[in-house]
C-alpha cells in the first residue's frame, strides 16, 4: 500500500521569506501523481500544485514550486515570498495514474506566517 | 460555476443514532469520492463512485457505513448506530472523468460530532 509521510507537524516563516515543507512517499508504481493541498480553517481543500511522476521537470505555480526527487521518493513544497494568506494546513497527497484512483494523504504540516 | 457543496455543515448526534450526510458534486462530474478526516490527521479515503455505482468501497471502516448515488449526481453517506469514534470531518470530492489529471475538487466538509 502507498504511504505518504510529512515529518514536520508545524512550520513557521516570516512574511516575505521562503519556507520548504517536506514530504516522502512509498510506492512500487512507476506512474503516479503527487499533489500539495492547502486547507485553511474553512476546511476547503485547495489544490496548490501537482506533479506527474514521469516528468523530470519540477512543477511551478507562481510562488509555489516543488522539488521532486523520484528515486528518493521525495516531494517537497517551496513557498517563496510568503504571505499572511499562505497560513494553513498543507497536505501532501499521492494518487496512482489510473483514473478514479483515491488520494492518499500525509498527516499535514501546519504553516504559520508571522508578520 | 458552483463548486462541491455538502450539507449539513455541522451535525451533532447522540451515540447510537443514524445520520445522513449529503454531497452535491460539480454539475457534470461523473466521479465522486468520500473521505474522512479525523482531528489532526489527513483525509482518509472511504468510497469512490463512477456514475451510480461504487467503483471502490474498500475504505469503508465497517458495515455501519454505507453510501449511495442513485442518479449519478447527489450522494448520501449513511452511518448507522453512530459511535463516538465516528466523530470527524467528512469530505466529499468530485472529478470529471477523462479530464486533465482527473483533478478532485473538494467540498467544505460536514463536521460530525457524536456525543
């Protein structure tokens, strides 16, 4: 079974600084997707960024980028120029390539942004 | 357009009671997922529908949990003889089959409290 591990229960960053959230996963599959979701207190899960395993190039979305290391099964999220609105719980998630597959989530990292 | 909606937003019930949680997916989305998120944890998969049928119900914890999607749109998660351990946020997500990444769009969840 696939597992996703986030080893940082809490992280904090100063506004305008950069922070990196860690995620490792375990799978025997070669094709899959990885995601980072943001969950503010409203509980709404919001997709931040995604990465296809077959792509070597790291995904970027504005201030958000990932460092995908397939051999090491590592998928970290870097948030640049942190903003107060970035404060939330962040979840790393894995999904098999097969359509309709479930998402497997990590335990989450609570990010605090200090003004 | 409208996103995924879930009702009620909060539900408080007594141990042993029956509850129904409703999910309205994004119009036209053929795939629908239920997840359960316990306090301080990441969401855990419960069941996945493709159209009207449950394509994968392997995440349902026991036979007290049941879900239906009779017309391929709205889904209801039913919990019989509720227990205190059922207290959690129940998240629903939908996706469009065959779309890019089959991205899952989440609703705001129903917080269930069993007293």
